[in-house]
C-alpha cells in the first residue's frame, strides 16, 4: 500500500513538473549524455545542441533578469522556495544580488539557486550572477577602490588590471560571476552627474583602461559587462538620460573606439546598453548600432542586456508607444529584441515575458529569439559555468579572499598613483612630518566615496579619512576644524578654522563635491555628483569657497585639496593657494594615500584624465576639439583679482582654453625631454612605428613621468580632431638619470571616416608629438603615409 502511494505521488509530481515551464523528467534523461554537457565538444556544437532541446518558455526565461530577492528575504534572510521555483521558471538566465546584506546571505542564496538549476530544472542551464563593481565589488566589506575617473589619472593600465583581478577574486568567493563594469563612456559633458564613473574624456585613454579592466576581471573567470553602449554620457543640458546629439562620424570617431577596444580586443562576454537616444534613435532599439556595427562589422558573438528599466523608456520617455494605463509590452519587445538587445534587465515591466505569445501569433520570428539565446549560452560555455556553476567558498574562508591585506594595500597604491598635483608654489609640498598642520574643511573628517558603493560603506571603521591619514603620517601637531558643512552657507565655524590655521605652520583645506552610496543616492538626500545628480555649475557650493578664502587670508601657506567626482572650477584658488591637489573620489585608503603624497612618501605622478575649465560657460573643454574649434585668437577677457575688467572676444570676460589641460600634472621631480625620434619617416597603413624619447630627471628626487604621444593629421579630407592621444607610457626615472622611452603606434589607428563613411588611413603627412600633457608637447617627428 505504501509503495502504491509513493507511485501515485511520483506520478503526480511528474505531471506537475511537465507543465510548460516546469521540470520534464523525460527530456532531462534524454540530455544525460548530450553534447552540450561534454566539455570537450566545440562550443558552437554545445550551443546548438542545447538550443535544440529548449522550449520557447525556457528560451524566454534566459532573456529576462531575475533577482535574489525573489527567494531570499533581504531583511530577514528567510528562504522562499516557491519564489525560487518561480524565478527559475520565468527569469532563469541571470539574477541580481547587489543588496546590502551579509556576505553569507548572498553566497548561500546563490548556491541554493545554482544547485536548484542544476538539479531541479530540465536542462540545468547555470545562471549569470550579477552585481556592480566599477571600483570594488558591490557587497558589504569588499575592498573599495577609488572611482574610475581617478583610476585613469594614474595612467597605469597594469594597476587597473590588478584591481579588476581583485574584484574577480572577491566576486568568485561568493559565487558571483558577472560584474556590471567597466564603463567605456567618455567625460565629454562635465555637468553630467556620472563623470566620476568614467575613465575621462579621451577615447584612447578610456579604451586602454576599459580594456585592462576586462582583462583583469575575466582573467579571474568573472564576466565583465562593458557599458553603456553607446554615446551615452554627453546628454543635452548635462541631464542624466537626456538625448545625445551627434552624427555617424562623431559616433565612429569619438564614442565607439573605447567600446571596441574593451569589447572586441579584450573579449568582453557581455555589454549593457544605454538609456539615451542618439541622433533621435533610442540606443535600446538601435539596429544599426547593436546589429550592423556591433555584430556584423565588429563580429561580436556574445550578448547585450538593457540597463535597468531602459526598455520601458521606449514608451514612457521616448513616446514611441503607449505608456499608460499599461506599457505596450508588445511594441517594446518588437522594437528592442530584433534590434539586437538580447536580454531585458529588471526595473521595468518585464516586457520580454510575452515572447511566447508573439511567436505563437506570428509577430516575432523564432530565429530572433534563438539568436539572442545563443549569444548568452555561448558566453556561459566560454566562462565554464556548465562545468562549475558555483565557485564560492565556505564562510570561514571568505576572509582569506575578501578585503585582504594585499587588496587593501593595492587600493592605497592605486589611490596614491591617481592623485594629481595641480599647483606647488615655492615647493610648499611635500610637507615636513614634524610641522604643525591645521586640517580644515568639510571633506577632512569624512569618507568621500563616489557612487556605486554598497549602503553605508562610508561608515566602515576600516576606512581612512584625510584627517586620519594625515595624523597617521605626522610626527608633529595636527589640529582640526571643520569650518563649515558641505551643504550649507553657514559661516559660523569660520572663526575656529581661522584660529586653527593662524596657530599652525601650514593649512590643508579639504573641499570639493560629494556623492552617495547606492541606496542613499535614490533617497533624495543631498549630493553634488552621482547618477541622476547633475549640475549647472562646477564651482564649490555653499560656504566652501568663502572658507578657502578666509584661510588663505590668514597668510599661512594654504594647500587646497579638491576631493571630487569631477573638475572644480575655482581658478582664483589656483592663483592664490600655495598648492592645489586634485584627489578624485578616493577608496577606503584615500586618507593614507593622500598623506603619502602630501608628505612625499609617494612622489605624485597622476595626470588629469579630464580637462578642467575656468568655468561652466566654456564647456565643452576637451582637448581633442575638431579643427576650426576653439578659435585661434589670444583676445581673451578676464576679471582680475582687484575687480578690473579686461575685455576680450573669446570670451568677453573669459577664455575657451582650459585652466588645466588633459594629461596635466606636476611632480616633486623635474623632467626634461630630448632626442625625439621615430623608427621610420615613411609608412603604410599596416605598419607599426616606434616613437622614442629620452626623459631625464633633473631633480634630486626619484619620480614617475607619463610620456604621452599625440597625433596631428596635417591635411585630411574631412574635419578631424586637432590632436589625438595615440599612446602613452608611465616610467620611473631615478634622480639624475635618463631613461629612453619607446611607444609603439599602429598606423592603422591613424585613420578617419571619410566622405563616404569608410574608414581608412589617408595618404599624407602626420606629425607625432611627444610630451608631458596635451598642451606641453616637447618634440615631434613627421611620418608620410603613402
């Protein structure tokens, strides 16, 4: 009797699990020795075999993002088995885990999910497990590095690759296998709130940094996700998600090269689309961008996902379909999926869920769905997920892999290498360790992370603020006065700050911008940078500028440190302060790194990854403006410190030139350049040329110099940038020594998109410049391409 009951129970279970979205025992048995399960089989054969076994419901589930909160309560850690089974029936391809919860909750929730997929689904297709990671894994107590805008100021791709490898190690320890990074966007619009997330303004520098990130994270068996494809970060009026204006030539010349470097050259397994429209076409539905260029021209064979809620914008922002009373999911799916947007991220209406109905109604070709699924499956096979879906470690071993001493040391090193010395009058820096130092300002006793850090990460006691870092390094007296709040015009704290500066040997004033962690950012709290936090001015807010003026007025040498997520436009500070330092948003060791530079334990070697304008009215101020741009006249106006007005015409009371140009940065060493040579003076488009220069350190201090190589196309058939970075190398030059620096240049990279929108290197003369910044060019050679 008992055995009969068991039989009926088993039969009932089979009937339940053979529903359209459920477990099919017969198909599971048939797949035991399937080609797709054979790790020695070619990946194309594995993909083809698996695809042939999938139902339309299983294919659809691969194309919609799931979420760990469907089966793990992010407040109590309660496990919801029903939620897990539902998620894996409906949204099985990938799921998000970026919540401010204990590491063990995340890893246990991931393991439950991957185990369920492998054991309790018909075909056992492992999931991508996703979170953010632009400057550290978005999980509590993971190592936090400085923001990407700072990474690029290091001009050290190897360090960025090391950082990405750390992020991969910490991700894998918890079972996370996909990171939403790096950005290949460009900082071409400084009012835009997400400048801090970019690697700067230049396509070549951004491409090298993004390439290195992809190589680092994927070298650790974690998928990178290059974002935001493409042309996203110069929105109208600087407003987040706004339309971007530009043509095909600008897209191909400026915006796409860093993406191609990260996606194709580095081999990224996934891409994230963007929220914007470009030239009137929403990127989430841009067939030309996602299919003709990305897939057909570039040959990209992996997958692209929309950003969170981006598909709904087709109806609700771009007005291309009905938004209310309900979003037109059919229109959205038919716009996005055939265009090449393979997967729909959450945060919206989950429009792709109607794919089976569209197939049945004949409105959507099954070939479109198969292509999208194939792209994602191929990435999963390449990453080895079918052989090892979960690579997490036990809870007692995570401390051996996450936030280790080695990782923290790397964070400090990268931060120090990224700091840019802007001014240093009378060799005010480095500071003497026994000096009496007044540390002043609202950013002094404050951990100023950029966005995309986990909730309340800024309060981790392991973090080091600037004040703490200076105290750690000092053997003298360090006094502190906040002076003002960063968000207030209240000057009542000035008297204490002035007194502190007056009694000290020297003052360090910490001012700038601030962002918020990933949860606070969306709570309406004050901030001056971050996603959806855009500005109409790049000047200091509130009482910060008056505070700096009051401290300078004491007559004590004043070092102003801008700790910010974008350039700060206060040229009077540059003219008045004894020294000016730019520290773009630091990581958890930011205070120690700043002290390393201020006291000279680290000789500053950072160079600006973004130009600094005199004021917001002169934007855009990137160095690689098109020929005929920025005028040729020196007839520039200004307002002198005494109030005198000097009238000009470019501009009447200003200048279109940057205050600090791209690639600029001082050192405690002095470097001279000589013997600029090129390996050949004539070339073809297939050649690689070596540009060489001798760099001499004429100071008594060892230092690092970033040798930058720029190209000028003398005569061109279309209008091209006046100057373009084509190579760079960061080198250590010991005191009194000379180092020969060689930089290889591929002539094929010197091409343009001609009148017929064809890429090619034109015959003619090219000047190769070598120097210390985009303005400080020390020598050149000429190459004639025939």
